[in-house]
C-alpha cells in the first residue's frame, strides 16, 4: 500500500489514519508492492506463461474440447494476464516486457469470451503478443483488482497449493515446482485490491495486510523451493496460515 505522510491538521489522529488508508486504496493503480526479482523472476514468469498458453491451445483443438475445458482455459488465461502484468511492471527488462500489456489484454478478452470463435480470436491475439506482433501500445498501468476477483482466484490458489504439497512429498523439478509458489504470491497481490468482503476500514486493513503477508511468504517459498533450501516448507506453512486467517475472518 502506498505510504501516506499526513500534514498537520486540526482533525483527530484517528481521522488522519482513515484518510491515509483511503488514499492508499485509491491512488495507486500499480502493484501494491514493487515488482522485482525478489517478488518474481521474469524467466519463471515467461516459462509459466508458455506452459499455460500451451495448455490452452491443447484444450481448444476442437469446439467440443473447448466447451469441456472452458472454465479451466479461463483460469489459465487469468493467470497469464496476471503474469503478463507482472512482467510489464517488473523493474527488470525481459523479452516479453514490451508486449506484456497486449498479452494481458488479449488474455482478459479470452476470459470474457462466450463462444468458440471468440476464444480462437483471443487465443490468436495472445500468440501474436507472445511473438511481439500485436499492433498498438496498451497502457502498462491497470488496477490489479481488475485482473480478477478474489472469488475467481480461490480455485487457482487451491490447485497451486496442492501442487506445492505434492512437490514437497515427491520433489522432481524445482524450477517448475517453485513457480506454483510464485503464482500464489502474485494472485495475493490481485486479491489485495478486491475489498468487497471487507466492510470497514479496520477490516480492509486486515485484508490487505494478510494479502501482503501471503505474497511475502510465497515469494520467499518460491526462491527456497528452487534452491532446495529447507526453509521452503516453513515459508509455505506461514503463507497457508495467512490464508487460513483470512478465511476464518472473511470466508472468501
């Protein structure tokens, strides 16, 4: 959340706190944290986008397969949009950075599709963005909460956390397994701005603090999983405890 430095005023300190919180909610369209290599690796994000896009292509070979796997294709497209936005805001240059806003928009268009033909058109634009062939230069900034609702993210969070647990039991590829933790960290940044379950200023502060707590633990878990550091399980556990705390209070 953007830091607020209140100027001297005659109103009470409690009012100052509330005003600061409100400014923090509305003034920043960018990610609630600085996007750097500690948050997510551009190489990992690109690899994950490639993997998700391949899965979408495989699910859209026919109209029948698209209908059967439509919801999963939308979830994959949501994640691509989030990862693309992360690349767009990342302080590090990467091959996809310039085309990332176009990839984000094309992915969100696929999420909104209602027919096979529309899905194919959006998928084609996603592929063009990956190749740097999309015309136009969409704005980099977007409100992260507009990428997906918290309720939409919950099945993805569950799937990713289960994949991490399987990786702990039977580790195979640390690079691939670490990307599940990175995904959860970035989904938490999107949920940070969806405040519909938090009805009061105090609740909103708790919601956003918990989202940032989850993001921090999962970004650290991703790094530890990749290096096979023994702290990975602790970071993951602390992240899941943050999730549990949120569910107990807000029941998303």
